């Protein structure tokens, strides 16, 4: 019974953290421009940091 | 743009927004950016302008967001830099409605994420109880249900808000839509499950509740994405076409303003090729293409002081226009009223899903009430009667029904989108499936709406190439048609263009002229649709132009006739060209020389006869008819107001997708009805079981998931068909 409580609590914690991360990515607009993000990875930004 | 270059005094201040932190921002629609190279080039180029603090291009929407500090940067400098880099750019007005939509999308996605988390977690907990129930102590089961309750109550209340809001809105209007039973089932099953947990009962419905929210939210989000995509594409076109006008200040300076800010009395500079933004008086003579306004297929000459209508395109020399009305008053007042009237008749249309809901909601409520009363009458305790009544509500919860329509429409609009047909709303597809009559406009719809050289075969050899050398130097539609007929080739140098007459060049010691009859010494009677060419002392040669029917028009119209549609053509053009086009297109019933009001009246008359009309048109004169028709379609080249009034917009230069659109719409309707039939059948089987108290939560969950799966698979048949 004790072990069960630990497992449920751990699973709940992991689930909530993942959900929080997903909601944060959504809030910070990471799904606003999927096409652009796919291309941006190809840009060499060797210049001075913006 | 045209002959007039954009002067550095142009300003785009109408589009600049001031941010709270003191910086200024502007959104610019950039055409042609596709890859990482463009992206890096554009962002680096714009950031290189001193004062610009950030520049970010969104490749998915084609919008560049630029922010800067102080007054140092004129937005014009940004546009100019983009032009220097080779990209066409227009300031973009971020309308409030678009921002609201972006917000709605993000909100829906958030709900999907939360419901998804809840589903995985709660199903994990309750499945353990269903499958391991025998070995599990009552205390462990209570803990599991307690945790499930602690998760599903907040998750459902948060994630199902779209359904609650929509149901509430419908109830406030004393109507019932599909969201009413959905919201009711969710709330009741949640309440019942919490109660069952509190009294340590064996069954709860937490998993069914959360899963229901998750599945329906997925459907709703997909529906939203598709609508947004189709509308975004149409909006983009509109924005690119209507944004700007160049106004003369009293001191002679030129400024660029948003067309909607123009006022009566403003003097507007119009280059050749530009669209007239507002009704007004011309200060000098010119020529204009008025096909979008009246349906006349060839350019018309305007004298100095003549009245010109908004929507005409200047094809002659640049002119100054004195606006006589504001942009929103420029469309004929009658037309605006017609548009409004059409939108009102259209809002009367009831979507299939809502029609089903109207029959479904009372049926479900009534049966669960009967079950409740039946158990009470047979002497069962109140709790049992209540549990079984709620079980009926849950098992009949229109998960399949709620998915039945959106799933089919997503697949259908997705398939049409791939074929170049933008469907603006789901119910447009439903209305398209019902049409029995198709009415076409002529100019720009059945025909290209631009002149095409007709007598190329009869010309003396070499004349076409010689004339095309001159023609390539001009933007006049007939000169362009001539250049198009000759194909690519050299441009004559030193061409002089005489407004209202023609072109002249001195080549190899001979004077070559291309223009009207008088200009080339072929008589004084100017005839529409002809162009003359004179090479030195040789006799003038005549080129004949005519608007040409789209090559696939006949095939498309035959396809419609084969599908049982009656065909008709209404045009503002003269009877003779109308008869020619109607003959080529195979339309027996046509009317020529009629204005926008008569077109709208014809729609009304057809409706009175009980006909369901598909109107296809592109001109401003068609907008009223488009809005009044049962369903309407505009080609991509149509006037902005027509694209806005139409339910569907075609991309590209062909009419054939129209036939496929009707096929897809009809097939979609059949699939929706099949899905309804399936849902009804399933309910007929499930209600007696639930009423007798035989439905356990596990059975309810399995039934819900499997019926959704069947409905979705049935919807996918629509896209399998397209590959065959």
C-alpha cells in the first residue's frame, strides 16, 4: 500500500511536470511558426550574438 | 508598380502601432520567402537598418514583424530594403478578429493538452480497478477513485469550457445544439462519479467523462485549424489587393494612406495597372478595365471629368482621381443592402448537426427521465433510479454524433483544399451538396476576363514578331495580350507611348506604330477590341482581340449537367458576345445586358421556385447575387468584395475543381447521414441495456471509444476515394 502511494505520487508528479512544460511551450509561441522553425535550424549564426 | 515610382515621401504610418514600451511595430506581408536562405537574408537585411530592434519573419503565415525605437525608421525604409532584396512586400493590417482567432486556437490546444493528460492518467487508474478489481481491497479502490476524482474534476471543468460556453450560449437563445447533451452528460457523470466515490461504490465514470472531453476536443481543434487555414489564405489575397492608395496633399506632395482612410474630395494618384479604390471623377482622360464592375470584357475609354467606379483597373495613362465617396460608400448603396439581405437569408440555414441535435436532445432527455420514473415506480431506491438514468445519458452521449459531422467535413475540406478550393465554412459544404441549379457570370468566370489575340493565323508573316517588340514595352491589356501571343522575345528600345493613341518607335530608319486606327492611319472609326500596326510605308495590319472562354469551361459545365444541375448564365455584357460564350459553354438559358440588381432579383426568383442555386461569379456586380444564392463560389481572380461574399473560393485558372467540389460535398453529406444512422442504431441497442442497469463503466468506455473510431474511419473513406 505504501509502495502504491509512492508510485501514484511519482506518476502524478511526472505527468504534471510534463503538462506544465507542454503548456509553457504553447504559451511561449513555439507552435506559431512550424515551417519557419524547420528552416531556422539551417541558418549559421556565426555572426555576433543579437 | 506602374509608371509612377514610389516616392520616398510615401509613408505607411496608418499601419504602425505604438507599443506600451515606447517602441513602434509594423506587420508586413512578404511574398516569395520560402527557405532558410530567404529568412536569414530578410531578417539580417531589415535588422541592418539602424534603429530597428527586432525583425522576425513567420514562414508559416508569410508575415514579417518589425519593431523599432524612436522616429528614425520610416516603415518605407523597411519596404524599400525588402524590395532591394527582391521580395514584394505590403504592410499588413493585423485585424482584431485575426488576433482573436489566434487566441482561440491556442486556448483550444491548451484544453486538448490538459484533457489528454487527464485521460491517460485517469484511464490508467480506473483500468487498474476494472481489471484487478477482484484482487483489490476496498480501501485501495477508494484511494484510486479518490485520486481519479482529484484529477478528473479540475481537468474536465477546465478542458470542457468550450462545450459549456457553447451550450450556455445555445440555451440562452432557447435552442439546443449538440453541445447541450455533451455538457450535460459531462457534468452529470462527473457529479455521479464523485457521489459514488464518496459512498465507496464499485463503479465510477471518471474515465468516460475525461475521454469524452479529449476525443471531442481533438475534433474541435482540427475543425478550427482547417477553417483558419482556408480563411487565412483568402484574407491574405484581400489584404494584398486593397491596402494602399497614394493621396496628393494640397501642396503637391504625395503620401501613402490606407485606402479605408480616404475621404470624399481627396485627390488620388493612379498609375496604369492600379485598381481604383473609391468612386470619383477623373482629372484627365484615360482607359480602364471595368470588367469587375459591369462585366464589359474590353477596356473602355474615359474622358476627362468622367465618373469612374471603384474596382475598375486603370489601363491607360496615369491619372489623378478626385474621390467622390469614401471607400465603404463607393460600392453602390443598393449592392451593400443586397449583401446584407443575402447574409440574413443565409443565417436561416440550419446545419445538419444542429438539425440532428434538435431531434436528439429531447429524445435523450425524455428516455433518461422515463428510466428514472420507471425504476422509481418499480420500487427501486432513489440512488439506483438516478444511477441508471445517468447511465442512459452517458451511453447515449453524442460522442459519435459530435464527431460525425466535423470528422467528415475536415476530411472533405482538406481534400478540396489540396485541389485548390477554399471552403470558408462547414455548412457551405452542406449547402453545396443540395444545389440543383448553377448560375454563372460570364466575364472573368466562364472567360478569362482579359483580351486574347484572335486572328494570329491570318496575319502576314513576321508582323506579329515586329509588333510584339513594341507591345512588350507597354502595360496596356491588349499590348500585353499581343506580347503574350508572340511569346518571349526582344523589347524595342526608345519606345514612346502616346496616351489614348498608341506606341511609336524609330527602328532601322522606319517609323513603327502600334495603336488605335487613327494612330496608324487606318481610318477614324475607333472600334473596341482591335489594335493596328504600321511598319514604315507598308499598309496597316489589324489585330483582333476577344475575351476567350476558359478551355475547361465546357468540360466543367458538362460535368455539372451530368450531375443533374440546370445551367444558366447572367452577364452585364452585350448580347452578341454573351451568345457566343453561352454557345461554346453549352448553356441554353442566358440573359445579357443586366445589372447587379437584376442578377440578385433572378436569384430571388429562382429561390421562390424552390430551386437551390449555386452562383459562380467574380465581379463587384455579382456580389449581391453571390450573397443571395444558396451557396456561392468565386474564382481567385475575383474582386475582393465577391471573394468575401462567396462561400468557396477557387485557386488557379480552372473551373474543373468545381465539379469535384460538388462530388465531394455530396459524398460528405452521404457519409454524415451514414454516421447519424450508425449513431442512432448504436443508441437503440445501448439504451435498453443502460435502462436495465446492465452498463458498467467499462462497457460505457469501450462503447464510446469504439463508436468514435467507427465514425472517424467512415469519414476517412472520403479521402480513400480520392486516391482511386
